[in-house]
């Protein structure tokens, strides 16, 4: 993978890592991972946060493409989009495999 491609991947995944790096947003993702879309009122009732604070965190998650809102009548429901998280996991797995290979080569060299 070229340096330019690695940089593009990092720029693509950086908002996802940043969004998941906050414990409040991670807790919201965990609640949404239960599969059922939830309103801001429902998400707020499960925390000690205000609606404004929950909305602010949801906006960060939306910007990172982890959460999307869908209209249900007069209210917005929020649901998890697992595709970006799967992309990050697959990328981390590939990086991990390269590190494992590099460490195996180093071990073989040291043990000679």
C-alpha cells in the first residue's frame, strides 16, 4: 500500500476513531447496537445528559457515518450503521496481520 493510499485511509477512518473515542458516544453506540432505532427522548432517558448534549453527541456520530437518523412521523429515530465500524475492524485486522508478519520475521532473524 502506497504512502498516499495509507494517508487516504487514515483520513477516511479518523472521524470514526475520534467519534468512538468518547465514552458517552461509545455508550450511545452500545445502546443503538441493540438493534432498535431510538428517539432522542429515549436515548436521553437512559443517561444523565440533556437532550441537547445527546443531540450533540449524535451529530458527531452522524458525521462519522456511524449513526443515521430516520423520520418516523414527527420525530427522528436514530439507528446504528455498522458498515463503517466493520470497515475499521477490517482495516485494523489487516494492519494487525502486517505487524504479526513483521514480528515473525524479526523473531526468525533474532533466533538465527
